[in-house]
């Protein structure tokens, strides 16, 4: 128990700024390539054109909120087809489980948006203020002319990156060239400006200042990943049986680690991997590059720090060769994730190719369930929602099949044809009648199938419903 005069320890620790040192190596090169590809995809995709005909936007990737549709090159997703989006989200989750189970937090270290934009912001910071030692020195010095000038240049570039990021995001929701002109001329909707400024501010704050704090405190994945990993998961580790005890190489009995702290100085999370696997580690591999560079300089074997599984640690300590990478990657857990991931993907592809360009939804009018006309004919009323996804105006013919003879009539049409505009949904009221005394008129329920066909013979769909009789 603490005494009344003793203040309880604070649960808040002030953030210590991290200044990662520049490093060269295979993993740093891989991160540069992934950053270039992912940022290129994000910024350029809204500008890709795709000819969809006169009735649809010519943007390859577009989230059309006004018309509740999603366009992805040749694929068009309607509101009732949201299961495609749900399937893609399930695939993304299973893919994350798969990669984490196989190689730890590779998503966090290489492709997570927080990591990618933080890398970009650090690149700008290094370009303006210099490498690690220069940035530390600038951070500690007072606000003189040099510090004000460099901070102003850095923050201005950060702001422009954030502005481009927010601008690129809103381009996904409307025609990009048109919106760009409206933004510059001041004619865009206030929501566009508001969204862009919010994303600019969050990008500026998260990539410029929060950085590793987002990964440690805001992101839930570090706390979930343990359930995805086991002793065969490949992750970054320090071979302490090789490196310890640390110290100068000319001292007998010392290990390969010379305690140069190169691995710590390049780490964007500011951790020391030699202390073991930690929640903050994003397995980006930069510490491997730094350590390998130092091992080359002192003439020691590489991979004092490297990708390693717990089972390999036991084997290497005993002087045995580690397992092959394929034995780590292909094991029951990863095979299960791969099977589930592939199964969902195949199901989505099959559903995509089997879906029709026309669609019908039938809603029987239940109040009343049937009407008896003056000549004794029994009539049921149905509301049909006809959806035309062909891209051109089309005439749909409507017909029925049933075990008992019945007649179909369309409200406002002399024949059984209805015109549905391109890429629209039309509601049409339909009447089905059974002659007096017929089996359908006197039975409680009769199964009916309503057919809708494109008059040009491109597609045909059906919907099963029920005809309600008098049931005397």
C-alpha cells in the first residue's frame, strides 16, 4: 500500500521522438518498391478511363454513392450484390491471417497505409533536415532561423502530400477530371472540400507526428496477431547464442554483436530487437539490413539478426540446420487459410460469371390477397422490380408458367412488354387472373413462375411466387 505522501506512478509516458537512420539493403529496397507501387496505385487509379457506353461514367474504378453502385473495370456491382464486397472483405481477412501465420507482421512492415505514408514522410524529413544525427541536433536546438526554415519546408511538403492523399480519395467517388476542375474553380460540393481537408489533417498528423504511436496504441492488430502465429511462424529475431556476450571483437569470448546499436538506430519503431520479439515490432527488416552491413564490415557471418522461427532457434542452438522456408510456410494452419481464401475467391468468380444482366424481384400485394371480379375471375396483384444491367435501354417480355392455366396482364400496357431504361430499376404492377371455377381459382395456393426475358434474347430470369385462390 502506498503512503498518503507518496504520489502514485503515472500511467502516461511522454513520447520520445524517433529518428531512424538511413540504411541500404535488400529489405529497404523491397520497401521502396512496395511504397512506389502502392502509392502509384492509390494516386493514379481514379484517372484510369474505361469506356462504358453513353449511360455510364467512363471511370475504371468508381464508388457511385448517388446511384449506389461500384464500378471496377469491366465489373459493375449493384446494391443487391453487396455479397461481392462482403466476400472481398472476407478474403482480405483470411489473407491477413495467412500472411501473419506464415511470416508474422509482414503486412504491417511493408504494405500497411500507416507504414507506407510514414516511410514517405520520413523520406521527406531526411531530404530536408538530413540523416539521423542532423535531425537529432535540429530537434534539440532552439527555434532559430535555420530550424524555422527547415520545419516550414518540411511541414509544407507534408501538407502537400496530405492534400494529394485526401484529393485522391474523393476522386474515387465521382468523375476525377470533372471533380478536379470543380475543386480548382471552387465549384465542388462542400462535402468534397471537407472530406479532403479531414484526410489531409489525419495524414499529416499520423504520418508526420503519431507514426509508431498509431501502430502501438491505435491499431488492434498487434494484440490479435498472437492468435495467428505459432512456433513455425517466421519472424524477425536476434540470434543471441551467436551475438552474446556483446562487446569488442578483440576481447576473447565475446560474441559477434559489437553493440553498435545500428539495429536500434534504423528501427522506425525505436525498439531494440535484441531484447526479443516485442509488440511494437512490425517486422520491416530494416534491422536485418543494418546488422548485415555491420557484419560485412567486421568480417562476420551475416544474419545475426534475421527472419527466424522458434523451431529453428532450437535447431540452430543445437548446431543443426534450420528447416526450409517451405516447411514453415506449408503447414496445416496455412493450408487451411489458403483453402478457405481460395474457396471464397472461386465462389465469387463463379457467382460473377453466372449472374444475369437482368434481374427481377416479385412482391405479392397481400392487402387483399386476391380480388373477385364481376364475372367471377380471381385476380392476384404483384409488384415487379425490373432491373436492367445491360447498359442499353431494353424491352422485357413478361410471362408465366404454372400447372393451371392463368392469364397475365400488365398495368398500363396492352401487351406483356415493358421498356426499362439502361442501368435503372423500374417497378411494374402485374395482374395474374384465373378463370371462374378453375382449379387455380378454387385452390388455396398455386405455384407460379414469373419469367422476364430480354426481347433481344440476351438473357432470361425467373422468380417463383404463389397465386392465392378463393378456396371455398
